[in-house]
């Protein structure tokens, strides 16, 4: 038999290398599988807060039809603005969970919308609508919360927005009757625990509409809406404007107008959420920090700004106006951008949140001047508060009492 010589050193290396590579591949695949499986069993990250955005009307219920010049109705505009608002929040504050009561031309019943928010245990409910009136000159934006102080304007709006409720049988058969004072008082008392926060957000919304979008401010009011009456959380119903007013209808139908209104709602929400929840949003750059070596040589400023002299702190009447300048979770003195401590500050702690009230005056005009000065000097979200014998009251009620 003829022998075949095998070259020295040739110990079948291709098979050995293939074996090693195969083992490495198996080990790598096993490690990857373990990593994937372990991450799959990690508990989901709990959102910092949950907000439900309700686009009013929809489907079979078009809402108001505006001037009749267009095929679009209230349901189309509320959905467009609601979607844009939700997109702003999801993009810029991703740790907030957003739930929409509808994302298309569907009709969730009025009780169904509230049920969505309550079952989600949401922290906030924002319901978006558009107004109408028999006169085309009516204009402006308004915000409504559940409460006991009912005006003629509130009655008009609540009748319009609650009208669909009576068509939602059998869901509407839950004892809600806006004409029954006993039912209303019971619901208003239940909502009292959320009233301050609802009013705070409503005031922020109206401020944004007025000062950033240039809308006529019809104020914050209380009304007997089903959607705010049965919500187990702070809730605000917003009327963006009057579709029966040709100018406002054109604005609210436009892409730019919807962007402006949605961004105003987002900014209001962001300020509210920053006050009451721990958010990691990087919407705005943090204030500049002076390096330690520079701080040692920096000379402290001792000159008091002239605008501090405009902060009034004398009110001997039953109704007084003040300004909430800021809130945070750390406490400490309230200082402006230049490091000057603000005078006449009352610091109060509520559920681990420190609120700073500045000044006190019987004049609403003086309070607005204080608010404007504070906004120019490091407190962009300052807003006016009203008090009657040291108890906070709605701003529109205070203005009525003082003859404004």
C-alpha cells in the first residue's frame, strides 16, 4: 500500500478554528439571550405623571359648526389642537404619559371620557373645546373648572357642553343632573380637594393665551361640566375661541393658529407639572453657575434694583391681590437673576413644594405691575392670586367684588 505523508504541523487546523469560532458564537448568543431575557423582566419605568387630553366632541357629534363658511367643525379643530399638544409633551417631556380620549373622528361618550381618565388614575385631565354665540362679535378664550361660583356666562357654556350627555344613554344614567342643586353641591365638594390645582392650571393657560398668543382673555370661571365634575383629579375645560367669530374661526382653522394654541397649552402644562411633579425635562437651559474659583473673587452686589420699590405690601381691605412668583422643592430665599433677594415674600410649604407669594395690595393694577416686573426679572411664570380674609378665592370673583 502506498503511504501518504502528512506535512508536519498540519493537525487539521481548519476544523479546530471552526470549532472555536462555533463555541464563541454559541457563548455570545447565550450571553445576548440572557441579557435580553433579564431586561424583559425588569419592571417598567413608572411615568412621572399621567395626563389625559380630551378632544371635545367627535364622530356623530360635530360640536358647533362655526360661521358655516367651512366644512370643518369644532370636533376637527379640537382634535388637531389636542394632537399637537400631546406631541409637544411626548417630544419634550418624555417621562410624562399622555393618554388621548380619541385620536380620530370617533365619539367617546362624555361619561366614557371621564372613565378613561379615572381608570388610568391620571394626574390631570385637559378637555379642549371651541365656543359659539349667536352674535358674531363674541371673541376670546376661557378656562373652566368645577366649583360653586357660577356666573351667567358659565351657565351658558355648561348647557352647551353638557347637551351631548343626555344623548349618551344608558351611560348618562348616573345621577348627574346639573339642574339639581343637591347633586351639584355634592360634586363640587368632592372636587374641592382638586380646586386649587385646577384653578392654578387654568390661570396659567389664560396667561399664555393672553400674553403669548394675543387672545382676548375671558378669564377663569367655574361651571358644572360633567367632564370636570366626575374627574378624580385636577381638571380644566378650555374654550379656545369662538368659531362663530370669522376672525377667530380663521385663526383656529389655520396651521399656525393651532400650533400657537397647542404650544400655549404645552407651556402651561410644563409650568404646572414642574411645580407639582419631579420632571427631568431639558426644555429650558438651567441658570448659569459661577465656578467656585470665580465666586471667591466676585464682589457681592449691594445695590437694590429700583423695581423692588414697586412691590407693594399694604392691603387693609377684605380682598387683596398678591403674586405667586415661583415654586420649588428646595426652599431657601427668593432671588432675582442678579442675586438680589426679593422683598415682601411669604414662603409656604405644601406637600414638599415651596411656594413664594410676593407683595399684597388692594389694587389689581398694582398686582399686575408686580407680576410684570417679576416676569422680566427671572420669574416668567409669575401670576396674580386673590385672597379674601387670607383665604384664596377665584380671580374673577375677586375682580367682581372689587368693582373691576
